[in-house]
């Protein structure tokens, strides 16, 4: 990597770290809110008031992506493989139920609102699986227009912020336990960073549980994206006819391509970290410090995300996509709690 690119990231990263230090101190004073929420709130406030621009943007964006991924790997060092498998298996009924609600709701309600097929598909997949990552993966298959992607990302971002700020308070008001809240956050909040922020704001135990549920949910990108690719390929073949039809790049996605391009590498390293811990290579005495490090890295990452917040992105989303996002968000949140009650997970 060129030295110039590294040095360009230093100012934004330094600002994110400084915000994280302040947010950590505030989080100790108000543990119900938590450092991660303070981090994203301070970052967003600075972005709105000071508009830091290019000198900060590169480092802030790097923190929002790569520091967040590093934090998830660090948190994996406190888990065991058996715990990951058990949590993923236990969350499966709620996860599949909320997935079905989001996808079906996106199709039916999006059509009723008069949204274009690609727009409602992107919003539904982003709500159902993992926000911007799922939108990007789906975009690589359906080749939606740029403004449709912007609508979807703006919509998902809006309700990520709302979830981070409201879910911990709602969880405490409902009397949810750590496991119930972690499952709720992991299945009802869109983006990984927002799940991490909300769950760890509730408690460390809820955060660990929510991260595993969310990363298990992220794996659903693979079958969903492959299914969309197959559907598009068949639609193209019906349109052009079986004789001499040549699938386009948008419909020629194979499962192998989907796996290489879609599965986040940090998810693999998360499992590796858990495997190392399962083998007893990480002393138990290190776990509290690693947990604190993971939470601080999360706060740095969310500060970076806050610094990258732009009000115009929210305005660009428009009313109908926001309406669909709001309806799906509420449906998934309520479905998650309802399914937990039905499966006696609460």
C-alpha cells in the first residue's frame, strides 16, 4: 500500500480515536447508553456541525470498515466454536422467520407503494440480512441503477441509527435478558456495526450473543444472492429464448463466484479466533482485556461511521423508500420478539 494512502488516513483515524476516548469516558458515566452509542452520536454531530470533509473522510471510512472488522475478530477470541454453533442453531427459527417477513414484506408492500422492483429488492434484502453489505452483494447481481442503490443505503442507514439509539432503552423497558436482547438485536437490526453498537450498549453478554447471531445471519447472503442470480438468469432466458441465448454478466453468477465475492474475510478470521480460544491457546486471564479492547475498537469504528454521516444521503432516499424501510423495520422487530415468545427464547 502506498505511504501516501496510509498518511492520508491518519487525520481521520486520529479524530475517530479521540472521539472513542471521550465516548468511553461518557459510557462509564452513563452505562445504559454505552460508549458505542456515544461514539456514533459524537461523530455524527461533528460531521453535521463542522463538515470535516476530505482530510478526515478517508481515515473515518477506514475506521468504519476495517477497525470494525478487527473488533469482531477480537471479540471472537472470547468465544468457543461450540458456543458459536450452539448460538447459531438456537437462533435459526427466529432468523429464518424474520428473513421471510422482510423478503415477503418487501415484495408486497414495495409493490403497493409503487417502488421499482430493484429498489424494493435492495431494501428488502438489506433489511433481511445485513444492510449495506447485502445491498452491495445484491447490486452485483441485479445491476440496479445508482440512484436505486443510494435510496436503499440511505433508507437502511436511517433505521440503523434509529435502532442504535432506541433498542437498548426498549430492551431495558421490556425487561429483556442478555440472550433475548442479543437475539433481538442480531435478527432485527440491519447492519453489523449497528447490531454491535446496540447489543454492547445493552450489556457485554448481549453483545457477544448478538455478534454471533448477526454473523450467522450474514451467511444468508450466499443463498439469497445465488437465488436472485438464478432467478435473473431464468428470466433472461425466457426473454431471449432458449436458443442462442447468452446470459449477461449480471445473470451469470455461480455459487463459487458468490462464495469468493460475498463471504466477508473477517468472518473467517472471527471463526479462527474462536478456534484458537477453543484450543486453549488464549489464557482466560486475557479475556477481560480483550473484551475491553474489542469494545474500544467498536467505539472507534462507530465514531468513524458517525464522521461519515451526511444529511444529504438521508434526503436523497425520498419518502416512499423510507416508508418501506420503516414498515419492514417495524415488522422484523416485532416478528423477532414474537418468534422468540413462540419458541420460548424470551
